[in-house]
C-alpha cells in the first residue's frame, strides 16, 4: 500500500505534514482491509 500511495503522488520526504497525511491514508486503507497498523 505504501508504494501505491507513492505512485499516486504522495511523498513522505517533503515534510512532516505530508508524512502525516500519507501515513493517515495508509493506515485507513489497511484498516479497511483488516490489516494491522504498521506504525505502532
């Protein structure tokens, strides 16, 4: 999922706000797929 978000234009290396936004989307998608949060 992380790589797919990069392909969609997200980049966590542009700053903390962008990193937080990308992680939020990643977590929400994974939760929707019944997969664990990789950031805990």
